[in-house]
């Protein structure tokens, strides 16, 4: 496997240099384009390393997304954005890694973390695409700026900003009786500007008990206080009701249009209510110095009911905090953050609170940028203190070397961590007893964070103003990986008694190559291609050999070609390839996900204030699964019209 990895690396590096056939005109960087998430402050493209990606507003508008997943799944370095069903089904994100590592990716909305406090992972099905202006992606360790969960990367979803008069109304309809109504309005009066947006979606779903109902509302305000800076307030309210059909064990070869749509939990229902509010103010301090202060609060409530399995649970989380960041004229950034996180898990059947705990967190971070002729070096570190699992110190080095106006090299080295969650530490005791055999599951208060050192080296070449190619080689080594372990405990009255609890017993590594190129073939025609090769393996600390982690596609590739006519018509055909995934679990059972290729078609047109669109996903009607025992539909259609003023 290692030789194959080296071979793939050579192929990708060759592709990088072969790309020179596109030419090498002088490049003019767009001085207005900025990227915030890499350094927590606006950076022009020439200062960015190759481990970043941007989903811009143009791509969002042309994608006509039903979910945030639609905007992320085809980006380089994304191992997977999981898909377990139709609208409303769970969707988690992994970057540069296999296994159960979605909690190692920090997802934020305007800098506000939205990872679930109970499980650690961010469920993208809770993030409506209605109000997204752009998405910034940083691949690799980022705990030096963002703390826990930023072990494999950060995704920062940046909302649309109030900019003046806006009136918008849209209606979409699609397969499985899916209908969505969207609306937005905005304006400005004196020093105050605002943007309100919302949507309502309903769907019957494809499988039995997979219906969905959702309401989403966003409110954003800006107040220009002149010399005192700008005060921003943004908030969101999200609620949904969804059927949870569970697994289905019908193999692809046995699909008949009926069997694969059956639910194993036909009466399981879930309801969610999520909301947040965040207020921030930027104070100019003279010159290039400024101070940004913010306060925030995010709450979630989830109720899961399945009386067939005697389950009726309700979970509450809250994350409230405040932060401050100082950017100085000497390229120094300083900041601090304090949070209070709480989690309550209530068993509605017994009225007992299984968990009712609170974490207290505080952090300090510092960053300094140095300019040495063509070399730009950024050094940073963050100290995090946690009330339960202690403290962490995470440094990072970022180098960007501009060889000339159209080619640069970059190097990133950093330490990162992911802390244990409420469920890891405080998971309630669950017992079972069966004719002399018994056991229990429980949390582990002695857990420590998962930690890693990550590295990547990249090259970027601008062959002309319209053609850009990048290649990045990466590796990360993870220690103290949290995994559930079975321990046999001698217990009077039992032939065998086992205790399951999470322990820091694992270690893993991820290494691979990312290649991407985009070019403009003519005034109206553009294309993009990216590919990722990944080796992701882990082992117990007591084991000698590494094993491939579950859901680790060795290769992923995405290609799209887009035609934009001067008359407002846009057509895009995209294709994605995911290679075979094979792994062996701890019980020596072999698992396999077949490779698949998906082709999508998107068409839109605009006349005056009206835009219409058609989306056909899985054009070839491929039968596939991206998660074991979770069947997915074949070809789906969606169309709609939007009126903007």
C-alpha cells in the first residue's frame, strides 16, 4: 500500500507540471478577494497556503442546493459528506481521514461552533443553505486558532450580509413530493441595515418513515456606529420533524423498488429545535489596528421517540460565551475566549435525568506574521483550559513562499486536538442480563483528548489569469484515539460480565495527496477537476499492524464543466467518483462499499427579475450506498423559480 501511495503521489505531481500546457501569462490577483478562516483575519489569495478551499457565491447560486451537503461534497480533500437518506437524514463531514472522525472537523457559522456538544460531530442537515454567502475550508490542524475539534480541519460557513434593498421569493418542487418555499427581504435606513430570510420544506421521503418537515428563519442586522465601528447581530431559528427509518439490510443486487425502502424502525420519530444569536462589534483603533468583541449563545433540543424499542429521550445543549480579538498594525493577533457548555439528557419514560453536566472552557491565542522578502511566515499558538480534561497547548507554523508572481510553495505544521464529549465522559450506565450473561455500558471520566501532529506541503501555479493548479501532500499522526472497549469483569452470579466504555486506546495516521485544477476554456466555458488519494489506518496501542479505517475511499475525484451564456443561461454537468471501500472490524468481520460514479446536471436561466432552474441528480440512476445498510434513491429531479427585486 505504501508503494502505491508513493506512486499516486508521483502521478499527481506529474499532473501538476503537465498542466503547464495551459500557458504562463502574468497573474493579477484580485485584491478584493479575501479569506478569513486561515488566520482569523482577511487575507488576499497570494497569502494563502494550498490547504484552503472556497465555495463562493457564484457556485452556491448555480448549485441550487437543497442541503449544505450539496455545497461541500465535491471539494478536494473531503473524504466524505455522509448521506444516509433523503432530505433531513443525518449528514456528517470528514476531511483527510477515514473512520469515525467527523468530530475531528470543526464546523462554524460566522465563527460560531455548531458541532453537537453530546457527540462532537456537526450534522449538516441542521444547517439550511438559505443564508449562505460563501464557505471557507481549511484542511489540516487548526487548533492553534480554534481549539477543540479542529484536528483535521475547519469549515466556516459565512452568512449573507445586509447590504441594502432585497426582495426575493422562491418555490421549489422535486422528487418524493418535496416542496420548499423560500423568501428574503432586506433594506437600509440610516445607520441600520437588515436582512431577513427563511424557508419551509416538506417531503414524503423515499423510504418508509422518512418524511420531513422543516422551518428555518435567519435575521441579520448591522449598525454603522461611525467612529465607534460596526455592530453586527445575527440569529437563526431552525426546527424540524423527521421520520427515522433505520438500517435496511437489502443488498444492492436484491433491490426491487420495494425491499430497499422498508424501515426497520417504522415508528421512530425525531424533532429538533435549534437556535443561536451572536452579537459582535468591531472597534477601529487607528491605523491597521482593530478590536473585535463578541458574545453568543446557541441552544439545541432533540426529542427521539421509538416506542417499538421503548425509547423516549430528550436532549438539551447550550453553548454560551464571549470572545475578544485584537489585530495590531504590527501583524500581531491576540485573542481570548470563554465558554460555558451544558448538556442534559432526559429519559421521558422514567423522568430521570441520565446526564446533567456543565463544562467550563477558556482559551488564549496569539499569532505573529513575518515578511522575509518572498517568504511569509505565520507563527501561532493557543492555550485551552477545560474544567474536566485539563489543558492543551497547540502551536502552528504556516509558510508561504512566492517564487514569482504566478507560483508559490506552502508548508504547514501544527498540533491539534479533539476533546472527549459529554457522552464520552458521562454516558449513563445501561445494563443487560441474559441467563447468566450480563454487562453494562458507561462513560469514562478519565478520558483525555485525542491529539495529533499534522503536516502538509503544497505547490500552486497560476498559468494565466483563468487557470490555476494546486497539489498538496499531507500527513497526520493521531494519538490517544477514543474507542469503545469491552472489558470482562468477574462478577458474582454471572458466567460472564462485560463492561463497555470508551478509552484512549487507539492511534492512527492519515496520509495522501490532493490535486486540483480549474481553467477557463472560453469566455463562456469553464471546467474544474480535483482528486484526492488517501491512506487512513489505525490500530489499538496493543497491536502491531495497522488496519484500514472504515469508510476510507482510497481515491475520490470530481469533475465539472460549466457553460454560462451571455443571455443568462447556465448549464453544468458534474461527475464524482468514489473508489471501493473495504475494512475489517474488531470482530474480524469484513465490510465493503462498492465503488460508484454519480453524474448530475444543472440548468438555470434568467430573464429580468425571474430565475428558473432544473436539477437532475444521479443522472444514470446508479444504485449505490455511501453508508453501509442505508439505501439511497436513484435518479432525482428538482425544479423551481425565484423572483428577485
